[in-house]
C-alpha cells in the first residue's frame, strides 16, 4: 500500500453512491469471442500514482508485451473507483478493458452489477485451478455469491510496529501476544512530561488515527458481520462487545479518551516525516507492510520491529493472525477483447515471477501461494512478518457486500461514538447498527 492507495481507500465511502447507481445501469455487453492472438490494443486502468508505483506497473506491462507481441497495453494510472464505474456505465470506445481497484469490500457491487465479467470461464478454459493458486482468504474477497468477477493483485496485511528502544527502556522483552499484554505494555510505555502532558503513548486505539479503522483491529476477534441470509449480526456476536470493551479499557488505562484525542491532534500527516510512530510519539502502532519501507527510507532514529497484532486472551492459539485486504483486478464486461484482456489479467495475477517482482517493487504482499513461498522475495524479517500474517489460516478479510463499503462506514461512525463514551447501552447500539446496515443493503437492491 502507499499514499495513492490510502487516498483511494479514504474516498471509497464517497464512491458508494456511484457504485450503487452502477448496479442499476445494465452495463453494455462486450465480447469473449475475440482471438487473443490477433493484434489488439487493450486499455488498463489502475489506481497507483506515485512515480515508483507507476514505474513498477509500466515495467510489468513491458514484461507482458514481450511475451505477447500482438498485444499493446495503454495504461491509465491514478483512477478512482468512482471514475471507473462511471466509464463502465457509459461504455463506448473510451471504457477500459482491464480494471483494478484497491477497495476489496466493493467486490460485491462489481459482481452483482454485471460490470465486471465472470472470470470462472476464463480460468477453466486456460486450466488455472484458482483454489491451488490463491490463498483462500484472498479468493474470498474477490468473489460474491459464487461469482468470481475479480482476482487478487497483491495483498496488504496489518501487524504491529514497535519501538525496540522504548521496549528496552521499559523492561519489556517481546511484543505483546494477547490483548491483556497489549494493555499492560501500553501503560508501561506511556511517558509524560513534568506537566502531565504526553511525551509518548504506548498504543493509541483511537479509530481516527491513521490506519486504525475499527474493522482492522476487530479482525483479531474473527468477527462475523453477516449471517447466511446476508443479515447483519454484529449484535449477536459476542466478539463485538468484547472488542469495544477492550478498546475502551486501552483508552482508560492510558489516560482517557479526551487527553488521548487531544494528543492525537498534535500528530503529523501519516505519510510525512512527522508520522507519530516515526517521531516516537507512539511506541506501538498498527500498520501495513508498506510502512517498513517508509521507515527505512526515512532513516528512523530508533530500532524498530514488527509482529502480528495481539489477539483476545481466550483466542491465544490464533496469535499470528491479522487483517487482510489488497488490490483486485478484473475484466470490464463491456470489453470487446475479453480473451486478450484475460491474458493480461492472468499474467498479472498468476505468473509467479511477475507477482514476486511486482511485490518487491512496491513492497506489498504477493497474492499467490507460489509467490509467497518464493526465495526471490524480499528477505527482510520485518517484511516477512506480514507474509506470515497473510498465510495464517486465522487471518480474515472484510466480507463483500451488495452495498460495498457502506456497512464499514456505518461501523466506523458507530465506533467513533463508542470510544467517545456516547453509547451508554452497547447492546442496544449494536442492534441499531445492524438495523441500519440491513436497511442500507435493502435500499441498494431496490
């Protein structure tokens, strides 16, 4: 992940309305009868935008074109989901053939709207056994109700970054494995100035902090968002109450929501040299695998390490798990060159050497089993932590929904109120949250 992906994910909620319209747009039908050996120009839209990222994409396309001399690929970078879906609704010659997105929880809309083509026929006729190629969790977030309209194109996993120097000063020998250890260590690592103000917070759970969207930490409980009928069931899942009780306990143990929130407002931008972990205002922090590269490039002035996020005490045997997400790629249903487009999608997602090289280039987690096991991957142990998280059988991703990320936005808004002490009856609040999510889902299907 990077700044460009972060910006697109932050805009995912805003794109929700556009994606809903897309589901009602009856997108134009392309063709899967083209000859992939004939000369053709494909258009590939993606969201990466920084110079290093776009160069890595262009290098990938150059490798593809060397293998497929008859196919030329026109690459369009820095495309948001909203722009992509508007183009697919409109159709025409300017619409893309191959599309990618950073928003995995929108896959339900990509599939149900019909704008992204079903990839199973292409997988079958080219002999790709998807269950053997891709880890199950990554496959799960690229399909919806049996339709495989996307495939994984690199992944992100979330873990714990910790300041080894601060740990040594506090007499802590290893990163915490359980939530009770996290609270204990966070208190030990919190340092204050003579006037009582914070100099360093051990671990700040505030949901508005950088990557601290509640769904990411909630993953450590392995929650169930929906039942078999697609109805929200957060109020029924004991994990929901335990999660909020744990985060509230973390807040209270380190001084309370008000003081922590005021301290958070002094932090610099997440992607800048004033990042709160980089400036040692935080001793521990949840983040993705890309942060390690940024810490090295910034020449962090302290020793740091990585580890999986802690797990609930009663699930200690699941330590090593984490939250997974990533980039997804598919074929526009309106493309008239779907077989040629499949050759590009297959190269980007299935070719082991390509997946490994692209993962190393942009410091993301590779998305195939073979690539994850490749000796050519970056050997840095702080990076390999995230490879292990991606392969842990307990790691989870958000389930796709017909209304995309709207249910995540509802969870975020609710979580802001919980951490601020504005939800006096948690059980009642969770029931209202379920009702809101169900109503939103129902509206998106009408």
